[in-house]
């Protein structure tokens, strides 16, 4: 009995008031955690705001002027590897359209343009023994055109198009890859470095390791989920470190640039906020996604969560040692700190829960977690991408707390469409409006050191295995016209205005920022997952149930 028969009605009213107060409190917490209000304000520091592309996705010219074959050239010409058997032979023909591409960048008024170099275009067989001067001149002309337009280049050395000649000798599985990549980087620093102040070694190395050598869904299409991805990832980290040290020791003083790596990650929330197992699963998703590459580079080694799970599961399966390679003490020292900023690609978020794969030996089994989407999150043109703006702010805060608040450059963020072409891409405007606003909150309210934002992508391009069916571009590329004209979508006007204002200035209150900080990283925040209607129904039901019980006890 909650009340004795002697309890007064005044006590009942006090308790009822307390339950009513709880309902109001839950509503307030719901809105404060989600930060639904717009955060108005501008950055008072110089911010980089740009757009991005990748060589295989836009260049075309797949055999032009001495270019060698890449693993994506071979992969795309294999039947049924890419939707509709699309390929990048012509792509957006950017190899022949430098002037057109720079013109649309000027139209956007971006401060920087992120693009990647095609390794086989400059080194057809992947080695410095065979330099293709025509390929180098193409990038020199592009860099000159960008500088003439007052647009800063942000250059990625590797965005998935490995020379096929290197893959033929083992690719990333061969430790000789580390030297080959360092030689390639040395040549690019030497020949292009006077025009480049921002370098990125690898784009999304997890995609190369897991999809290229694990699932086999990306080039080169190897299926080795047992251990190959970990070997590939290990060599990618060491190759990145060597390129960073090369630039730091040989070029930084005279070229005055910066260099880092770009990693990608979803944000992960627990599917059930009342289960510790779901919180643990959410943490593992981030550790096996973001942390796989960020942890060694920023903290010196793989995370303890990752090392322990892979080691324990490997030994339990009867293996003599962990399937995750170990860094030597010398390698840890060499790798730690090889960053000048944190390059981040982010698109969506998931709700995580634990999954037991038994004795299976794979990355998915090691992670022991899966992610699903909330039914209320808006769909896009990609099945894996749901619109969940809150995630980018929480991921930025995670990076701040986990890696010492490094300078962060968001190197990709964007949304897709498919089907009938509609230049009035209101869903993209909504996506950018919501996501950029969350970035602004992270910067202005949370103290995250965000230095730049990059919209993916500049134009509709070959979206890897989805072919041309999924379109991320700010500019539509009319593929029915042999000239492949770039046509601005409505989002171009929105993004241009956002760049001009350097944020979202409030016309009524100037640069004031009003918004509540959301619940902390991995803290228990169930109201961020369940809708308001759920809380109202639950709390009102509890209120009525307890009130009825109280009334019964007073009779």
C-alpha cells in the first residue's frame, strides 16, 4: 500500500501534483535533448566551406593519355558488378572539363574543393619507374584553375582507385604497398605540393578494407571476411603514417601545408535505452567503425574494446593468436600523432543492438552488433542512408572527448536521390539545413573545434556499385546530352546563401545562439529515441494507474 487508510486527501493531491510535474519534466527533457530549435549564429573564425568529388567517379578518360588501369576499371567491366553495368569510362568527363567544373565551383562560392588524384593516371603501373607526365599536367592545370578562382584545393591521394598493376602483386595485402604508396606520395608532394596546402592520405580506409577485401562488394572484390580486412587496415595505417612523416620531414617547412586522413562513421545510439547490452553494442559500432583507424593514429594503438574482442574470439575458436595484427612498440610510436586534423565523413546514424554470431570469425561477428533505423527517420535515395541530423553533433562531441578535441574538417556530408530527376531538391535542402545546423551547435555550444565543412557531392556522379542511379550532387549532370552539362539544383542556391552568411544568422536577434545541449555521449537519454507521443502516453497511463491505486487505498 502506498498510503495507509489514514492518509489525507492533501497527501493525495501532493502526489498527483508530483506525477503531473514528471510529465511536464519529461516533455521539457525531450525537447531540450533533441535541440529541435534552430541554432542561429555564425562562425567568427575563418571556416572552410566547400564541395567534393573523387577521381574515378567524375574524371572519365579511363585510357586517355597513357593512364593505367585501376582496380575499379577492371571491377566495373566485370558483368553485374555495378548496377545497370554502369562504369566510369566517361563518368562526368571532368578530365576534359576543368573549366566547366571550376565555373560551377565559383557559382557555389566555396572556399575549397576536395578532389582526389588518380594514382594510375600519374603512375600507370603504380611505381615511380613509369611516370605519366600527361596525368601530372592534368592536375597541375586543375590546381592552377582553382587558384585563379581563389578556391583552395584539398587533395586526397587515394580514393579507392588503386593501380591494377599493384593489386596484381597482392595490393594492400602485400607490405610492399607501404613503400609504393610512400613513393607515390613523395612524387605528388614534389610535383604538386607548391599548389596544395591540405592533403589527405586515404579516404574511408574501412571501405577499402571491409568492402574491398571482406564483403567483396567493392573493387578488387575479394571475399576474405575471416582476416583479410584486418591485414589491409593494418597496412593502410602504416602507409598513412609513412606518408605523414615524409611530408612532415621533407616538405612541411617549405610548403607550409597540413596532412591527415579521412575516416567515415555513422553515429550509433542504443536501440533499447533501458538495456546496458544495447549501450555496449552502440559503443562497439563506433569503435569498430570510427575507432579502427582513428584510435591508432590519434591514441597510438587499436582500442582495448577492439583488441580484446578479436583476441578473445580468435582464441575461443582455437586460433593460436588474434586475427587482428599487433603493432610493435616502434610502430605505435611511429603512428601515434600522424595527423594535423581529423578528417570526417558522416551521413547517417543507427540504433544498435547486440548480435551473437557464435564461433563465426568475421568483422561482423567480432563487433557483435547490428544497427537499424528509426521508422520516423526520413528515407533518401540510398537504402543505407536515413536522415538523422542529431547524430553528427553527437559524433563530433565523441571525437572531441575521445581524441582531445582535435581540429575537425568534415570532408563529406550529403544525401542522395534516385528515380525521376527533380531539380527542386527540397529534401537535400532540408538535409543540409538540419545537418549543418547541428554542426553549428557542436561548434558554438559544445566547443567542438570544427574547422571546415564539405558537401558531398559537387555533381551527380558514378556512385560506385549503385552506378548513376543514386545522385548526391548539388549539380545535376544531364547524361542524355553528350556534352554532359552541369545543371544547378535548388540546393545550390541554399548552399551558396549558407556559405555567404557563414552559418544561420537570425534576422531578429543578430548572432545570438539559442539551443539546448543534447544528452551526453553514450549517456542514458531514452527520450532522444522514443517519440514524444510515447512519453505522453506512458506517463499519463502511469499517472492514472497510480491515482486509481491511491484512491482505492483511501477508501
